[in-house]
C-alpha cells in the first residue's frame, strides 16, 4: 500500500458494547494495541502513537544544563532583538 494511494478503501463500522469500532482492512493494520485519533474537517485520522523514546534525546540534553544556564538562556531571549534591515524589508 502506497502512502500516497488516492483510492479510498472501505472499512466496517460496528458496535462493541457501548463503543463504536472500525474493523481495519489487512493493509491498514497497525503495530500495538492503540492509535491516536483526531478530526481534520470531516476526516477521522488514526495514527500510531509516538514511540515512547522519541524525545528521550531531549531529556538527555536538557539534563546536562544547570538551572542557572537555563535561566540565562531565557533572560537573553526575553528582549526583542533590533533588526533594522528586516524592518525595512517588511515595512
């Protein structure tokens, strides 16, 4: 199944107890036992949840900064930067 396949497929909708469920065709099977779900206009989008370690690298990096270093970074970004050339370009 090509990710860009424009041909829509049909899936059966049924009730499981008091919940509505969708039986996915074989080519749409997902790993694991859950998906994330959201609406985009009239579409319902199902996606595999992000892997638990997707952001682990960030935790490792942030853990190496001291509290004072983080405060210094925040303070240095709190004031608006003066960029006259950009102001001329966009005004």
